[in-house]
């Protein structure tokens, strides 16, 4: 008699191999076998799954169980039913508390699964067939997830401020505060932004603006929920109390690039190249998800304690922006705005590549290319960018390509987006897969002693960013009590 689940699987595998002469009957046997472990199968079939960092698509046979488990195999599981040892799944997720959205880029008939058990993680899937098959998968996942909402397992994921131990105050203002906190169960450190419910606005400078807090504000939080990338600030959880909305962010305590540039005067090209490469990878990911940041500047690029970047402040971000789409609202720092924004013209994702060009110039030259605020529009139209003699030809060429006045001629403005920038000669020494995996050692390690060291937070600027937003913004996104 079998004494474990593994024994049950092994016993049923032998039976399946002997009694399933065709694919249909073997599939039924597979469902019975898997039910011994996870329960009843709600839906199953072939999907293409995209890799998280190396974005190749891989065929997997997925089974969705009514207990919420979604497991995938490289080969059709019943094809190896006679194996003496049960196989572990190649992919395994829980759809508890998940969210779904459709996507037809970069592949048609695709959908995105945002998993939210302990931290937001996205997984991308596509089908070779049609939208009806996609709809069947999304409906099945949604029905399973909805049935699990009231289950006891779901309750373990519900968060409150009681789950965290206060460590220190990072900033406060009229409408909220930012605290460094420790999760009681894991001991991990997080930044908690607590905002009064009536002040959870969708615009403004963002609670991370210039302060290195790693916190965006209001409308930007849904962008963080949609995106998971090593060089983007992650929103771990969000929850509400009777009077507040709480956003749980990862803690990046290495200070912002503007702070470090002010101390160094300028960065050597290898150091600037490293930061620009990580920014390029992050922007490419955002654009691939249909998101334009619209406020990329050195103040909004943080360092973690190891020296890798974390782009923050998504308060001005615009979602649902694909290649060819434009918008007309104008946000961001004046010195970083693209010419089309200054001219009041519709613009698209190319404005982020302009901002990257300004940031790269700022890092290697120690000054902004268009520094006089009152004359920025005129200088954009008539002045050529000048470089110190120490700047390499490759760096000059990249900056010139990113700062092309016409958006259509700008590097990164083609459908290939970030790939155009990544293939530039300035980045010839970058191994992009290693960079994404954080295998490239950062050229600088911030002077912080521990995870709780917040000396590089500029508290005065952080406090100012928490002041009340304009009344118009409050009224547009007011939360009901």
C-alpha cells in the first residue's frame, strides 16, 4: 500500500501507461493521477510562457487546479506516465488573489497573470490559437481565483499595520507619512507610505521625488503593480485601514543619483555607462508593458545598498501607451522635457529616451545640457549640445542620438524601442543578460552601514513632497470613506 503522495503518483503512473492506448484516455488518467496531489483539474492545455528576464517564449503544458495551483511541464505530462519517479513541475504558481489582463504585444492572443501572494510578480502567457482560447483560460483562472477569495488560505495574505514593527520615521507631511518598518514574520525591511484616504491622489511630484524614498504616489501605484523588474522600485503590498491607504514598498537606501553626482562632480564613463544601461533595461521593460515614465531624472533613480539602480516616482506615468500611441498631458521636470513636450505637441514613449539622453549627459559632464530654466525652450531649438574634450566619441554619439529634436529620428523611437539603444556602440561592453541577472558588479557601493541606515534620505525634500496636492487632483481621485 502507498504511504505518501509520491507513492500514489508512482502507482497511478504505471497504471496509466498500461491502460491509456490513446491520448484522450491518457489525459483522463492524468487528471485522476494529478487529483491525488492537487485535487480536481479545472483547465489544462498548451501555453507559451515568456521568461522573466530573458524574454524567450517556451512551450509548457499547464494544468490549473481548483485549489489554485497552476503547474506547467516542458512535455505533455502523460507522455512520461511510465517513469519510475514522479516528475516535479517545471513551473508552479498560485492564482490566489491574482489579477489578469489581455495583451497582444509582443505576441498575439496573450494574457498577463499578476500574482500577488507575497509580492507582485507578473507572468506572461500566449496561445497559438485564437482569442476564444485565451478567453477560456482567463475565465477559468478568474473563476478559480474568485472561489478562493473567502478561503482560510486567503486570510493569511491579508495585511494590516499590525504586521509591521516601526523602525524610524523617514518623512511626514500634512497628508501622510513615510516610515521604515520591519515585517514581524520575516524580519524584512520595507518602506510604508501611509496616505489619508481623501489624499490618495493621482498626480503631483510623488512621494519619492528627489528624496530617495523609493516611493511613488497615488496613480503611480497601479504602474508598480503592473511591472516587475530588477531595476524598478517594487510595490510589495497595498491595503487600507479605516482612514488610510497604505503602500508597502521595497527599501532602497543607497541615495539617489543626483545626490551622488553632486558629491562626485561627474561620473567616469564606466560608472555612467553602468547606470545608463540599467536605466535602458528598465525603460525597455516599461515600454514593453505599455508604460511611459515621463519623469525620468537623476533624482528619481535610487541605488540599493549594493549599488544597483531602482527607478522610482511613477506619479506621472502613463499606462496603455504602445508604439504609435500619443498623449497630450505634460508633466515632468522642465530641464528633462523633450522638445515636443515644450511645444505642447502630442508625444509618445520617445520622451523617455530624450530624458535618458539628458541624464547621461548630466552624469558624464556634471551639468545639464539645457540648464537655464527660463531659456530652455529657446536653447532646445537653437543650441547644439557641447561636450568636454574628455567625453568619448561613442558617448557623444549616443547622447546625440537620444537628444534628436525630431521624435521620429530619436534613438529608441522605432518599434524596436530599447533594442536600438542597447545595440549602440557605447554599450558594446555590456552583457545584457548578466546585467539583468545582477551579475555585473556595480562600480560604486553606497556608504551605508546596514539595511536600516537611512542617512542618505534627504528628509526635507521628502517632507515637502508629502504636502497636499492641488484641489483638482484630490477631487479627481478622491476615495470614498
